[in-house]
C-alpha cells in the first residue's frame, strides 16, 4: 500500500522505512481497536483520522530536508 501511495505522489525510488511503518500502523487492527473500541470513534472517524495521518506522513516524507 505504501509503495502505491508513494509512487502516486511522485516519490523517488522506494518510500522511507519510517513511512512504511506509519502507514502499516494506521491500517492495523490495533489502531482501529484503539480508536473505535477504546475511544468510541465511529468507523468514519477512524478512517478520517487514518487519512489525515497518512497524508501528513506522505507530505513530510516528500518534503526535502535541509
């Protein structure tokens, strides 16, 4: 999934390992359980949070470091 998102955004070569990890965490059952089960978020809210986190991580990974 991360590789697809990375290429769709024009990322060079392979995505950085930390981005792969961040996306995996957002798509894991543990994240869903924490947000929905523990914090009472709806499925739509869980999805929206994951989208926001993945978008932010992609933006950070694609921003050249100084």
